[in-house]
């Protein structure tokens, strides 16, 4: 090998002197030596095994980081879409008097810039039953024209229809609730609430049967098993409301613009109202999700760090094994900088190639996560336990680039000490004891 390398070095006075001839850093002969050290020979098999495991560790670490971050981003987006998409972004509640002027107030709020829909609603808890079972539900009374403007419900009808929703006197129920009660479109759902008519003996419970007009499936099991929509006028009578609503839900064009819209909505209300938004109602949930995401990032980064430390141990063993070669190269005229760059290239090649392989593997796996789930683990994802019907995934380009950059930096840092140690090797001592 040394003969082949000697042939590549410029000759000065019949001898190879890369330093005197002005060989530039990272010249071909440095790459040749580094490439030779990366190839396997039987007597250097253990060093090559360490390099292989370092490569696999970095590849799997980078791929795992990309996949986990994509899944966490997908969870946040999916949950935000489901929760906010059906619940609204800002909630307007009365302070001094009931919302009997909800029609005019909703019209004013709907004209505010950035508001997509202002939806007056009567909301209350009830007990739903059928001949096959019973369950607690959340009843929402809305106008038919407003219900058709909620994509999470109107675009997910799986049975029946929302046509004539106001006049038919029926209800729209979640698909999982219908399945648990053994109901289909056209069947009768019985609702009971303790907030019924007031009598001399107290408030009497109200029990009434409603035809199931439509079945919808939001895709989040908690909602599909709980929500029941009924016409607004029917809900006012069922919950004993005197021509008012309990809340007006505001849907914005941008869910993250709730802070900017608050002031304009308060001015448009022209009366004292209490404004809350989806971030306040779901702060604990999304904060826990963010903490979990950050902790997973830190834990999985340790995989890349351990793989980078394997590069250190592998290069140190390689330097020890190649001490005689280093001494001969130094006597042939190779500078300390050239020796350091040789081992820098050797170690960095493992880290950079491993990072790029992990980058490709992570992107391919994230893009086909749903198909992989359905193929390898059919039925393993139970939506009744995990809220969503499948594993979501959304790749963020900036996060992926941050992971790739971090891995490359760690790989380069891991090569510095072994490379410096190789450059500081004394040729005389190495030849004497090598």
C-alpha cells in the first residue's frame, strides 16, 4: 500500500516530499490513505466491525429521530385539527345577561376580519339510550346552515343525511356512539336530561326520543362516541332555555391568530362578554404533548452521541494499529496536518455517510408510515384507546435539517481527538516499538 501511495506523491530530488512540493490540504493521496483504512482486511477485522456499528448507530439514530419527530408533529397537527376543527377557536360566553340576542351578535362577530364562522350553540350533557345500551353524551344544538359549515361534521357523514336537519327534528350522532348503542340512520335515540320542566315539586327530568338523521365520523374516537347534534330550537326546548344560547363559537381562518382577533371581537360584541380560546381550554394537553416531544428528542439524540463515541474508539484503535504506517508516512515527508486530515476523513466519512443513509431511511419510513402500519401491524392501532384511527406523520423540513446538521457536527467532533493523537505520534518511537 505504501508503494502505491509513494507513487502518488510528487517527487523532489528523487524522494516523495508532499510538504515541500506544496501539496494542498485534502489532496488525492490523503483521500487514498483514508479510503484504504476504511476497507476491510482480515487482520483489521475488529476495527472494521467497530466502524460498521458506528455507521449503523448513526444511521438508525438519525432515522429514528426523523421518524419520531414526524410522528409527534403529525399527532399535534391531527389532534389540533380534530379538537379545534369541531370545537371552534374562540368561545364567547355571556357575563351580565343571557345571549338572547345571539342572532344579531353572531352576525356582527362574523363580519370581523379573519373570522370564518360565528356559531351560536346550546350545549348540555344528557344520557343517551337505546334498547341495546346507554351512554353519557354531549348534546349540541346548532342551526342547520351552521352545521353544514363545520367540515369536521358535514364532510364526514357516513349514514343518513343532514338535509332538512332543522325541520326533521332528528339528531346527528357520532358513528362510534351509534355502534355502541346499536343504532343506524332512521332508528330512535332516547335522550334524558335532569334539566327539564319546573314543577311545584321541583325540576322534573326530561326524556324524549329523536330519530337518528345522520351518522358522522370525525376520526377522533372521543368525539365520535360522545357528540350529538340537534336543531338549535329543539335544543333550547330540551334544555329549558328561554330563547337564548349558552355560547357562540368563533372559527377563525388561522387557529393561531386568536390573540390578534380578541380585541376586534370584543369591540364587535358591543356588550360585556367573556372570551376564551382553544389554547386556554387545551393548555395542559398540548403542553404535555410538547414536553413529551422534547424529552423524546433528547433521549434519541443519545443514540447518535453513542454512535459518535464509537467512532472515537474505532479511530483510536485504528491509530494504534497503523502507528508504523504513520511513522513511515512521516519519514516520507507527510506533515502532521496531512496525517490529521487522513484520520479526519476516515472518521468523518463514517459519520456523514451514516447520517445521509439515516436521512433517506427516516424520510422513506415517515412517508410510508401508514402503509407500514397496516401491512406489518394490522389491527394493532386501537382508535378507542389512542383517540386517532391511524398513526399520523408530518415531516418538518427545518427539523430534519437540524437533525442532519447535529449528527454531522457530532461526527466531526468525534474525529478531532483521534486525528490529533495520530498527528502527534513520534515516528522514531513508533518505528522502534511498532
